[in-house]
C-alpha cells in the first residue's frame, strides 16, 4: 500500500479513500430522528404557508403593518436572511482567494447555507407586497404599456443585487460540487441516486483537462463572488441609507451592514455545523481548530459591528441634529428599549467572551454564544427598521408597531423553509467537499515506503 | 480507428503516476489523459499544459454585463423620460450599481458556459475509459495508441512505473462503473 502521511489541517483523516467513505456515508438512508425532525419542519412550514394564505386572501391588514411602519417584521427578516447568506460566500470565495487552508471541509455546508438563506430572503420582499402576485413588475420586461422600472430607486438595485447573488451563489454551489457528485455517482448503488448524480456530474471523469478548466473557472467565479458579496449587503443597506429617515440616513450603513452580515452568517454556520458534527460523527472533519478560526472571525466582525453601533451614537450626538439625536435616544430609552438592549448585549458584549482561547475551543460554549448572536442580529435589523419608522418625521404620524400572529407565523415558517432545504441537502448531496479536502491532505505517495521505482531507464 | 484505442494504466500512488507520465513523454508518447481524484499541481507540471482559456469567457461575459448594465437603464429611461426625485434622466451613479451587478452576473454565467464548452459537458455518453476508483483514491493514465502501432512499449513503461492494473482500452472492451 501507498504510504500515508498526516495532514496539518485535518490530522484525523488518513487517506483519500477514507474521505470518500466518510462523506458518502452521509448519503445513506435517513434514520428515525431525521424523519421526525423533517416532519416537524414540514408542520411549521405548513403553518407559515397557511398564515401567508390568510394574508393573501384577507389582505395585508392581517399583518401589523400600517403607516408609518410599512416595513416591519418582513423586511427585518429579509435583511436577516440576506445577512446569514454572506458567510457562505466568505468561506467559499474570499477564504479561497486568501488560501486559508482550513476552509475546505466546512465550505460546502456554508455554501449550501448561502443558497438556502438567499432563497428564504428572496421570499420576504414578495410576501411583504400587498399584491404578491404582481411581483414581476420589479423586473425590466418589455410590456404593452411601455413602462419600465425606475433604475434610480434603491429597491430596484436590490432586485438586481439579490437576484444576481441568488443566481451566482447557486451556480457556484452546483459547479463546485461536480467532482464530488461524480464521486457519489461512482460509489452509490441506489438507482435514483445514480441517475441524479449522473445528471449533476455532467459526465465528470477527473481528467487533467477537466481539472485544468475547472480550477480556472472556480478561481474566476471566486474572484467575481468576492466583490459581489460585499456589494449585496451594501445595496441592501442603501435601501435604508438613501432615504432621509432619521436613524437610516447615514453613510456608515454599507460597511456596517457587511460586517454585520458576515458576523451573523459565521455565527449561523457554527450553529448549524456543531450539531451536524455531533450527529454524523464528523469530528475529524470539523476540528476544534475550525471553530477557533471561525470564532476569531466572529470576534473581529463583531468588534466592527460594535464599533459601528458606538459610532452611530457618537455621530448622532456630534451632529447636533435634533431629529438624529432623538432617533438614537429613542432607540436606547424609547418604547423599544428592550430590543436595542438585546441587540447590544448579544452582539456587542457576549461575543467578547471569545477573546478567551478556552472558550474558543469549548464547542458547547461557542454553540451558546452563536445562538445569542443569531438572536441579536435579528433584533439589530428590527431596531433599525422599527424604531426609526415608528418615530418618522412629524409627531402626529407616530404610531407603535407590533408584529401580528401572521407575521410571527411567517417568520417561523421561514426558518422551517430554510431547514427543510438544508435537511434535504444533507441527505442528497455531498455535505463536505471530497475533492477540495483531498487537496489539503497529502497525496498517496509510495516513495516514502522505501520501495524504489525505476523511472529514468523506463524509455524503450 | 476507434477513438478509444489505447492503454489505461491505474496507479495507487501519485509519484508512480508522475513517473509514468515522465517516462511516457520521454519516450515520445504524449497523447495521454490523466485521471486524478483531486486537482494536482504535480501532475499539471508533469504534463506541461498551457493555461486554460476559460478566462476569455469571463472577460467577455463581464464586459458584456457592464455594457448591458449601462445600456438597459439608459435606453429604458429615455424610452419614457420621466423626471423623478429631481435627478437627471440618465443618472450615472445609479447605473453603476446595475452595471456592477450585471458584470458579475454575466461574467459568472459565461465562465460556467466556458467551462462547459471547453470540457464538452454535459458528457452523456457512458464512461468507457474510466474507473470508479478515479474519483476516490487512484490515478489513471490513458495513452492513445494509433491504429496499427503496438501498445507493448507503453504497457512496459506503466508496468515499471508501478501500475497496479493495465487495461487495453479499445472501444467497449473496458467499461467501468
């Protein structure tokens, strides 16, 4: 047998063959726990769809939306899911360009999360429409009335940014998976799986020309996805920043949103990966080092976010603008004070625990912290949207907002929708990149085993 | 002549495969396809291949996207010249955002198109010269042998380099997976 050496990034994995066996084992028949979980997810999703149905039939009045708060929980949740999406591209594209050698095992899960999170996010602007069936008015399509969308409006920029992001991340996801799907195709004996993988592998054989074109294409896709990921949340932030609502009209929004997106996305990756690692026995693939590295990134982006919070308050004070000062006073001490303090505690204070190496390597502690961050980041968007809109402009139009049961059900349904795709993904497609992981493992080499191979005189 | 006429050597160590590639090339046998379970720079160097032209697709797609991103808003705005927000009909700063997104969109899609064209995907034919272990942990070298020529020399080289299996790959003779 060929001699195996140890990988510095994944010391627990000893051979190429083992990667295939371990990863493709995930695609086996799901157990009882999986079926029960999946059924629960479907029930919650069905409830969410029912709630949406009542809103379609009875009108947008079923939500708590009214003037002046016409952007409530739906847009909060839209921004939340777009943000969650960001870390997938960070790990698959940006860390690829930086040649971070720990990303290989984790990036497929993160990328799947990106695709499903954008898929979830994209529903919310449509759910939010009073007449969701005319959503296609957003697109520039030739029509009889010769009416075109207003390209000067930030909401249309959003259509292009989120649409591009969904398309590019999906393409990136499926193209990156081709060699792994081919491996699944070669290993499986189940007929429907064989058919599916044969289609998705596009006839991949792993030849030198295929790898050559594939690697180059992957590099350029990563190079395109990197500025894209930074642009998407910037464009989302301009939905707010381009308006003149106090609390929204700030230039800091784009970098602040991008940092927040990566912060929340990384937290969500860890929230998802930690149970998967435990349930599927993938400890050798998701090592404590991965969590250490990601925790450091969470800490960094969390500090940027916290700094942005403080800057907002400082600028509100420094500007001597009464509406701006009032908006921020209202955030911290107005009727939504609790939301603001949840946000500050979860995103600003709790992540500081990650300075300690002991906590960064304690999986249970990280899991708890990341759940707090997920909650905190949802509340961040709630605070930005709701506190600003309830106290928009003139006092006579101020009006409080509380989400209705329909909105809460759709929020719960969105989580179910996301996890439904994710659970299906785990059972159907390779959840860890087989080919990329092999790149960081030492290749099977015979020479170290001492057997001499004569090559010089091999020519006839 | 069958397009698949040749010899397929299967190796379980990368250095054996590289040694075989070097020896075959030294013997003037250069028409080969190398299979590997992971992208491998050592093999790439051994084969002395030119760079992939996929970047041309990226460039052309990206430029088309940028041009579309400026042209579409300009054309549609001039089609119905309605002033909104007191801004010019052709508001370049806003167009930059659309142009940026379409640069990325078209660039990415044409990169993938290039990948498919260059690799002649989707390849719907059954995988004839192939072995299922190539996607797991083995390396393969398929050498094209012109009709009438003998494959004995190639077999000998592969054997000496440490191939664990050598097959005559002619048409439907070898069918794996």
